[in-house]
C-alpha cells in the first residue's frame, strides 16, 4: 500500500517565524489532505489538495502530484499554531496518515 | 451545527467488557469511517462503510464491529475489551466523489478516548 512520510518530525519556532512542512508519498494519489491536531485532540481540516496550490490566511499548501510530494507553509506563526500537523493520502478506500510533524511555537 | 459528532467523549472500562461508541454525521455524506489513534499518535483506518459496502482493515480484530442503522450513523461495537484497545477512536465521513474524481474530502469527529483498565 501507499506510504506517507512527513518531515521534520519535530519543529520548534519563535512566534512570528515561517516554516515549511513536507509530505512525501510513495504512489499516485487521488486525495491529499492536511490536518492540524490541536492540543485538545481535535483533527481540524486545513486543506484538501490532491494537486495545485491553495491558501487560507497565513497557511498555504502545494501538492505536486507528479513528483509525489506536498508542502504546507505556515507564515508568521502564532502560539495557537502549536500541535501536530498530519498529511494524509488516499489511493484506496481510506486515508493513509503520515506520522505527523509536532510544532511548538513559543512567544 | 453541521458536523460529525461522537459519544461518549471519554470511556473508561474494565478488561473483558463490551462497549459501543456512537457516531453521527449531519453533513449528508455517503461514506463513513472509523480510525484508531494509538499512544504514539499514529492514525490508522479500521473500517470504511457506505450503504453498499463495508471494507474492513484486515489487521482489525473481529472483536470490533461497525453497525450502521442508517446513512447518518456508524457505531463501533467492541467485545471483550483488552488493554491494547486503549486509544482514541475517530469517526469520519465524506461525500460521494465529485464527477471526474475518485474520492472526496473527509471530515472528522472530535474523537473518543477509550481507556481499558
């Protein structure tokens, strides 16, 4: 089955810094999603992005399906951005999740 | 509010018991899912279900069974609970694919934290 790898596993930032999270997947996919799991455990949909580029406020994402990777950009990070960011890809019946990037933003 | 909801939010029980977790979505979606998040935060599919087909991850023990009384609900029943079943269980749902696509965006419930003592 498809493999999803995320990097870096951990990221520590000062408030106001920018960051890029990467997601590599091993095969062609038809669904690629980014989630933020906040400190309360909720999984919040950030982007549904099988291909192309999308932006939502300080966050943006790009998926290059032909090269099998997706990037999540966080600009001007805030303490509320802390949590775990998951990439998940779908090529069968359900999403396959990466192990996540744990982001800590300090003030 | 339109959403995927789960009850209970927390469930603490003894080994050997049988328990259920309920999931409801009012998004009008066609497919529902159960995922398990282990202590290392790794999320893995357990089941996917629409009104035509139940697909079971082969690694899921047969003590786990999904039951869908209607399109808006997919409950998870667990028999003979074991210590290793302790985890957070997430329900999710998605609409049928848009024309020309194979899949659609999935939306997750708030999770149920199960602790088996």
